[in-house]
C-alpha cells in the first residue's frame, strides 16, 4: 500500500513539474513573440511592401511597359527577399516555440487532472521517430514544387506522406511529433519560415487523428486480416488528410491575416491556392502512405522491428 501511494505521489509530482515547465516556457516564449513582432517582424513588413513594389516593376519591365533595368530590379528583388526572410525568422521561431510550449502546458494540465504522466519511450521507438522526422523533412524540403503568390509561397510536396506513415507506424503522439518536427524544420530552413508555427500545429494534429483512428479505435497494430488492415489504413490516412484539406487553408487564412499581418486579399488568394495544393498533397499522401505501410508491416514484423501501439502508448 505504501509503495503504491509513493508511486502515485511521484507521478503526481512529475505531472505538476511538467505543468510548471509548460507555464514558464509559455510565458517566456510569449514575451519573445511580442518583442520580435514589435521589432524585426514589423521591419520585415516594410521590406515586404518594398519587395511587392519592385516585383510590380519587374513585371512591367518584362511586359515592355517600362525601360527600367531588368537585371538591376531582379538583383534588388533578390536582396530584399533575403533581408525580409532574415527579419521574419525571430518572430517565426518565437511562434513555433510558443505553440510547442502551449502543447507542453496542455499536456501538463491533462496529466495533473487525469493523474497520468508520460511513459518512457524505448530506444527503438525514439530511433524510428527520428528517422521519420528526417524523412518528413526530406519529403518537404527536397521533393517539392513551389508556387509563388506575391511575396508568399505555397507548394506541392511529399512531406505529408511520411507524416501519415509515421503515425501509422508509431502512433498518434510520436508520429505527429515526427511530422511536426521534421516539416517545421523544413519550413524554418527555407523560404517558408513564416509557415513554421502553422506547420507544427497542423502536422501534430494530423498525426494525432491518424493515430487515434488507427490504433485507439481500430487497434491496427494487433493481428488482423489483410482486408481489415488495408481498410483501416486507408480510412485513417483519409481522415487525417481530410482534416488537413479543411484546416490548412482555413487556419492558414486566419494565421496569415491576424498573426502575420498579410493583406486579406493576398491571404484569400493563398487560401484558395492552398486548397488545391493541399487536396492534391492529401491524395498523394493517402495513396503512398497506405502503400508504404502495407508493404512495411509484414517486413517489420518479420525483422522484429514492428512496434505495438496501444492507447497506453498514446498517452506519452
């Protein structure tokens, strides 16, 4: 009895430590976000206005409407783009860290209320999560096709394929974190830096939805018939990417309008284009993630690397 009480007290203590860490990180990151927005990010908006003006001049020169030096304008545009990206980074880093801190805070609150704490992940799970995060990064940073929209961008890419696959292999939490970390790093190290906070949030949610459907509801990692496994795999992928098709343009519009200060006209155009690109990315992700999982499942089982995912593991 005393041993049980001691364990419970220790778990409760760890829950409140996580909660305290979440509060401290949230407060610190919020202060940094406010500072970055009022300094470097406001400067980046001024540079962005100059960049838009130069891009308009380039279009006019290319159409033969003006006799301006096209090479000089392109050089100026490149210089302004680099400066704008440099000034955007602190604010984007701060927002990304703020979203992460809020996730830790919410987990701390959940642990304190429910009385659960994170379970210890084994080395195999951590190694596979790291591998999937790397594949998510490669899928986005390398296998992508950019679509410029004014001073902003959207893209077709393969990152979601590995985000969904990670959730199927590792469960919602670890799969979602692999996708969130890998693709957020992809944003932070490219011209998509301002999209990093949104990416972190949405990819984590995609993983959680896929993991909840596949493992918590349908117990996918347990022995089942091939038909059952195929059906659940496709359903879980479709639900996760279906959420993204709706959430990405919607969240993106409000995120760009109210947190980034992008003009509503540009944010609306970006949302419309994002709907198309996100839908195509979703179809690709459902098809290839399903194929990869169904091919990897027997191979991983045969090699002893297949991970059993249970609701208890999902509370990590």
